[in-house]
DNA sequence: TTATTGAACGATAATCAGTATAAAACGACC
DNA sequence: GGTCGTTTTATACTGATTATCGTTCAATAA
C-alpha cells in the first residue's frame, strides 16, 4: 500500500485536505480492492486497521473525497425514490450534484458496440441510459 | 382522467392486480403530470382525492407498479451509497432488480449527437453513463 | 344478491442509512 | 508549554421506507 500512501498525500495536498491517519486508511481501503463499496463495508475494512474508528468518520471522509473528486459516487441518488410514468423510450440526464433529472431524447447510443461489451447474459431489452453531469445551476455555483 | 381510468383497469387485469380505488388514484396521480415524482409528492396529490389514504398504501402500490412495469424507477438505487475509486473513464452497467454494478468499457456513446440534445448549460466534462438492464442472475429468475 | 375468502388498507411502530451536535483529541504554530 | 482551528468520536436525531396487525374491501362463486 506504499503507492496509495504517497498518492493520497499528493491528492490531499492538491485539494487542501489535512492528511490524518484515519483519512489515509479510509482512502486506501477504497482503492485497495477494486469494486463498488458501501460505507458499511469500508467501515468494516478500516476497523481491521483502526478498531476505534467511528462510522461517522468514514461517512465524513467519503463525502469529503467525493466532493473533492478523489472518489466517484456510483449512481448518484436522490435521498428519495422517484418514479416515472413515461414508458416511451427515453433517457435521463442527471445532475451529479443536486440529483435533478431531465428527460433526454435521441439516438446517441451505439447499441451494436454496446452489446459487444456486455457481459454474457445481461439483458438490455428495455434499455434505460442515465447520463451524469452538472446541470446549469450547479455548474454556475462553481 | 377517464382515459387513465380505463387504461388502468386494463393494465391491472393484465397483471392480475385487484382494482381498488386507492390503486387507481395513485396510478392516475403519477401519470397525470409528467415528471419524476417522489412518494411524498404523490401522497400529497392523492390525498386531495382520498384524504384518508395512508402513506404506506402509496409506497406499497408504487412498489407494485414498478415490479409490474406500469411505472419505471428513476435511477434505480441501492439502499446505500456506493463509491468507486476508479477514476479512469469507464461506465457502469446496473441491474435494475438487484442493483449490482459492473464496470463496462468501450466507446458506445456518440458524444456529438448527445451534445446536440443537451439542454443549454449542462456540463458533461467527466461524463459517466449508466446503462440499466437485468443481470444474468436476475434474468434467470424470470 | 349475498356469502366467503384472500387481498388490500390504515395506523403506527420499527428499521435503517445517513447527518448533526458537542465534547474530547490532535496538531501546527507561536 | 499554550493557543486555536480542525478532526475525530460518541451518540442523538432525522427522514425514508418497511413491517405488523387488526379492519375493510374486492373478486368470485353459490
């Protein structure tokens, strides 16, 4: 883990984050194993190295890392369920920051190429694509 | 709302759902106005017609409708936050049912076409695409 | 039309993820 | 060593969703 150690120090410096032991261990826990981790699973991993760490610290630092761009949030999700009665084919444009959703139309997916990349057995019969970015309002907030 | 009235009876029959007054009103509330609705906002709308309805009934029926395919869930989201330490450009393949996430590579997006459809000011500098479908395991479960 | 029965509803308690708060610990700087 | 701002910790709290359970209703058959 020497690599991520150094890597984290650099990233932290770049973003003006203090380098604390907890922060470093949380970061390393996330990138040590590839995949998509929940706060609970990260907490479990970090506790093997810092048994006294608090779950709140894990949450605090994950949020911080996401804000700084050290980590990405998978499927940025609003705090509440959203349903859509529009069953016609369409896609969504989601703001990663404020989680607002707009409909978007158009044929911008190359399904031939996509299906070549699909793992065996994945079923795309009613494809729904969500494209994440920053909406105008959040972009203006810098 | 006569149209959605009949439409709902048909859909319900097709999916073996009992037609209750509550169910009908919840369904109509969702499709009456386009957009992406939260359970709370649907609850508020439905209460104007059935003041005694329970929030649990709204939740129950929304879940039922999503399972039957009468409605779509926007950004199908795991119940918990997921973070990703992989900052290299890649996209995600998400199972709408079990919410599992796999990485997927490849140039299957036509960014020229996509950007023509983008509303003014939407910022796509680090585009992340999520493609929803059914993973093999969930598909096998029928 | 009525009787029966399993499904749906309503009220509310429980759960679970995530956040807020405040006190204690840390660490950089003087 | 003392001071001050930041971070961590413990824990209380919030808000969304689900579970429970007694009551009511819709579908079906007589």
